[in-house]
C-alpha cells in the first residue's frame, strides 16, 4: 500500500563528507542507502545544481574568491532577509570553479579535512551517479516560488532531467519533495513519479502563509495532502516530540493518521551526534560525540515509518538490519 523509500542518505553521507558533493553521495551509496537526496537550486543560466541553499557562502569557498566579491548582496528569500552569494547570480561555469566546504564545522570538524577538494555537482551528474549504482534519487525543490519570481521556474527543468533519465512513473526510483504546496500540485498533473509534502514542526509553506504545517498534519489536512502527494516528509519531532529537558515524549498518532490517509511517512533528519539526539540517548557530555542513534532508528521503525533520512546512512542500514 505504501511506497517504501527505505533509508536515504541525507544530502549524501553528510555526517562524513561535505554535503551535496558527488563524494558524499557516493559514500552514502557505498554504505547501503537506497536513495540519495540532492537539494536543488538553479544557476543564472538555468541549470539545476545540488546545494542546501541558493545562498552558498556556508557551503563553498565563494567568500574567499576575490573575483566574486562584487556578487555579495542582500535578498529576501521566502520572507527572510539573507546576505551572501546566490546561485542565481552565477553561471554554471563560474560555480564549477568553486569548491565545497563543510557547512557545520563546529559540529563536524573532521569533515573540514575535505574542504576545497570537491566540486558543486549538477543534478544531471547526481542522476548519472545514482543510475550507475542502481539507486534512487530523492530531490528537493528549494525555494521554487523565489526562483519562479526571477524567471527561473523549477518544475520544467526538473521534469526535463527526470524524463531524460527515463524516470516518469510510480515504478521509478524517484521521490520529489518540497516544503511548498503549489509546485507539488502542479507536478501531480504532469508526472507519475512519487511526490512528497515536506513538513516542518513550525511555520507554514512559503506559498501558503494561510496554512500552518501543524494544521496540515491533522487528519483533515493529511486527506488534502493525499490528493496531490504520495507521502509526507515530517520533521521527526512531529512523530516523537521532546520536552523542555530534551527527553523524548510519547509518540504522536501522525504515522497512523498518515497511513489512514494513504500516505507514506519519511521523517527527517537522523544524526548520530549527542547534539541532535534526545537526552536519554546521549552518551557523555561532549555534544560532538556519538550517542545511541541505533535506539532512535529502531524506535521509529517500530512506529511504522516507511523510510527515513540519515546523515550517517551506514548506521541507519545497520539499525534496519538488526530489526
């Protein structure tokens, strides 16, 4: 009944390599991820590339490149003012001269050893890697309303890439996800690949300020999502909340409610560091040390999730094998 995603390498094996690089995706595949997850943004010349955000000062060396100093600017993206360098102001050729770096070096200092070594990949390159390895892709459309507003709509480019790869239907190893509603609704009439409504634990979709994510997770809201999507991708705290002391609270009914609506459930994001784990699963006092992430994976599997996103796909695979 439900489309099973299995374990997905969140931005690749991003706990072990700088995220959204072919090397991070490749490591996720080596560790057994069923799918790899590229976040997609567009370049000035319209190419889809894999970056966590269209603002790239945190994930590339652009800030140290004197030739691009005059590209630094301030923009409002989905209602938030941001200052930095944005992919839509660079051609693909220019972006290919940049090198990736670790986005959260304070939490993953070991990954900084790879800073400056890897390129920014295109979506086409990610697809080629997945197909060569016989794995699926789980792309996220980032800020589609923003890109549409500057003449770089994302849906056509996405479909062109998927169709070029021969991926057009439910049986293909593709899930397309988005925090916005409109792009998924439009894609529903244009493609047979599976669609996923991403949901945060606070706020609302950028294109639907009248509709909170919390409202979308009610039984009525889930029924509405099921008209255009095949699954939800909720923040994991919507399934297992945490109290003020950081300890896990009793699970909600979200997994069962979503299944009743015919939706699969793929929560995000599972990480091994104490900093990200509930208090009862932390080991020691160092926030960078790894706690008992296996127990968290096993809890969510027992609750019936249909797949999940992990920064450490090898550990997710091992935990699922033990179930």
